[in-house]
């Protein structure tokens, strides 16, 4: 098979997924911390990754990957809580490195800890929400340094590159690492990491913390979407399952948006 025939589909996948996340992160940056966190917490990178997996694997693989993704998503809840606490106090590199290492270590530990079932994954998710609610209940500290937002030429290419790297890695390795590891990799918080990098340097850690607190409110939509995909992938087919899962995620976000708009200014 010609090399172009092998590379072209992967290039198309990377560009499509990167475009989705770049558009979402730009919209998030303009909309403010609450709306920024809400938009970026949508499955803008996880969704394309699972669609690509569905194009290359069967229903059972997608169902197993979604279950593993639920475990990875539970660690994202803790990752967001950690960002809320450390972003206003730490520099951008320290914040990104510490939170990423925490997520990877926690996700890898949980993945190998037990033989995960749906009830166990749901219990883990609820426990992580409880821990996160306690961790972010204190007021967000104010930044000691006031920053002025300014655009850099590499902002958009960097965001596109990060997302493209994730999609390329997940889709390429999925044939050899299996559904469990693939599901964990597919929910790596690349969009949230990208937003942290951009906002911390432009607007400060306090804005990052506010955005991540908002993302915590949006995250249950992803948890419900992954649960839906796991339950429906085999009986209804993986593409139907992913379509319903997307509708579930968007419905949660829509309800959250209506709630926010009804709050006093």
C-alpha cells in the first residue's frame, strides 16, 4: 500500500480533531472563566477520539474503552480540583507539569488496581466528585501578579499540535495497547491542559482556577456520556451509542447554561 494511502487518513483525523479543539478553546477564551471552562470541558477531544476508534474497531472494543474512559474521567475530576487549588499560587509550568503528572499517575494506578465493572466505575466517580466538592469549597485565592491578555503567534498552532498529538497517539496505538489503555488515553484532559497553558500566561492562575471550577460542573455530562456509550455500544451499535452519548453530554451542558443564565448577575 502506498505511503500516502496510510498517512492521509491519519492526517485528516489529526486536522479535524485539532480544528474542533482550537475553535472550542478560542470561544472559551472570549467567553470568560465560567463559559470557558464549560465549553472546554465538553468532549471536544474525547468525542473525536472515540469516533475514530469506532471507525477502526468493533462494538465490544468501544464498550470496553468507554468503561475504561469512565475511570480516566474520574481522575479528571481530581485533576480539576487540583488545578483550582494550585493554579493561583504556582507558575504556569509548575501548574501544568504537576497536574499532568498527577493525572497520569492516578489514572495508571486506578486502571491496574482492580478489574473494573460499571458499578465500581460509578462508585469511583461519585467518590471523586465528593472529594472535589470538598477541595474547591474554599474561595479561590487572588493572583499576586496582574496580567494583561496578549496574543502570541504560537497560541493557535500550539493548541492544534497538542490535540493532534493526542489523537494520533490514541488511534495509532489502539491496535496494540487494547481497549482499557485506549479508553484511558482517549480521555486525557488535553483541551483543559491547553486552556491552562494559554489562560495562565495571559490572564493569570486565578482565571484558570475559576475556569476549572466551571469545568467541574460540566464534567458530569462526560461521565454520563461515557456510561451511555458503554451501555449501548453492543446492543445498539457503537455509532448509535456515540450519537446518544453526545446528545446526553450536550443536554447536560445546555441545562447548565440555562441554570447559569437564570442566576443573578
